[in-house]
């Protein structure tokens, strides 16, 4: 079975898989189930055993396996969901090839990685795989990575682990061995509504939240840089991502809510990090507030440079791209949880994270092809070793 990695990516981009991000979005462009069915069909034709794993209405993972009894097992994982398209001046679901770049929603984050993994797996199964000599190959195309990782949680319930793996993310084809994670939660302030012509009769919840916002800005600038740090990732950070308050301009707002994004470095506990922020606010602010439990808690990634999966990935990259060394990234991924569950994973993929989550998202075709060759070489070397 022949499969061109650029053709595979073009097909993936053309199938919308927008994550609704808890906003109640609907329509043919929302959800990953259609794309999961496509991935399953392609990999079934390549000889893998496939199953769909629904985790919500219109949303599903594609789980593909080639069972082997010889060498070590290996996992290829990439998420299928994309962010909600904004700031696009063209149809984001129509792949456009210009020069060395393919443009389309998800091309960089992270359908390019998925395409490279699929193409490598197809090549391996078509020309080299021998179940009596090689280990089991698992390809997981999971949904909801951009929001609450419900797809990965559903996979985790199956209890499947492999001896090693790669998580696809736009790393510019570098081998990533350490990354931050995130804890996110909401804070509320309450007030009392009144007519805006006599605001003194009310209590403005937005004014109260302004104190909270100012304190959070100080915490990020003055506290976090002087705490725990990581040699490749630096210090943790904090950002206020959303804020909502009031119902209309002529009413004193009685409620305001914001969402906090606290990036966690290896060595920190995410829940303790959240508690420290809340305690700081209680000490620094004179206003009352309510902190919700977190709606997402991630897991950091960190590997020793001499870990087997790190050494194997660096060797594969060196063979394809030349001199290689482990690097860290500031964003989170599914690699931390997979590693925690027993499948040690590194991050690798085509594309630059700075090109993700924006209009005109694209990926280098050169990097796309290099990623395919990297995965093929890593699969070959990893799964034939005993």
C-alpha cells in the first residue's frame, strides 16, 4: 500500500475536527468522530486492527494496532482536534500548497504529526513488519487534547501501555524530553446589582475583580521568577486568559469570573501550585472571592538524557537530520500522562508551535517528510530490539 505523507495530510486537513472547547458549538465542523473514522479506515487498509472509542457525542478516538510477539512495543500518538478557527481569510478546511508549505487548520497542530506517523506506519507494515520478530505497534489518534483531554482519559481507561512512544506535537523536528504542564481554574467575585445612574447603591463585582487581576499580575512578575525553576524550561508562569462580568452597561455588575492558566514545571505539584495562588490572593486582596476546583490538571514531562526512549529518538533524528540533542518546550501535551501511566514518551513533530492556533496555520513539507522518515527509523530500531 503506497501512501504519500502530503496526500495524507491534505485529507486530514479537509476533514474538520474543531474542538468545541466547552462553548456548546455544533455543526459538521465540530467534533473528531468523522476524522477518527477516516484514520481508522486508512489504517485498516494498511493491515492494522482498528476500533473507534467514542468519548462524547460526535467525538471519538481511533485506536489502531498491529500485534507482534517479538521485540518491544511502541506507541505513536497524535491528537485529532483543532482549535476554533479565527482570523482566517480563506476556508481553513481547504488545504493549500504553496512552495514548501501546506496551509490549513491543524496542519501544524497537529495533523502534520499524525500524517507523518500514519505514513511511517503504513510503510513499516507494508515492507518490514513481521509479527513473529517485531513488537506490537499502536497508533492512537485521540480527541480533545486542546481542552480537557477527554480522549486521552478514555484511552487510559483501557490500561494499554507500550515500552516506548512518541507524542506528535510541533517541535520543529526536535526531540523534546521535558515540558511544562498546566492547571486551570476559575475565580468569581460577587457584588450587588443597581441602576448605573446611582452606582453607590450597588457593589461592582468587576471593581473587586480588578484587585484580583492586579494581584495575579504581580504574582507572575514578582513571585514566580524567584521560586522553583527548570534548567530547560525556566520558571513557572501564570496568565489570566478570560474574564467575564456584567449583563449590560447600565447595570452595576453583580458577578465577575476569570480563568487562570498556571504553567507548572517538573518538580512542582499542580494542585499545590493552585493553592499557593489562591492563598496569595487572600493575603494580598481586601475583596472576597470564590475559587472553583480546577477544570484541568496536566502532568509535566521530564526524562533523563540517558533514558532508552531518549537515546533511541536522538539516534533516529541524528540519522535523518544530523546532530541532535534533547530540548524542552513550554507548552503541555499528552506525553506527561502517557509516561506517568507507563509508556515513556518523547515529543516530536513537524511545524513550529508559534505558527499554531492562528489564522494561516501551516507546516513545512520538508519537515513533514523528515518526520515520516524519523518515525520509520525509530519504529524499525525500537521494535526489533529485545
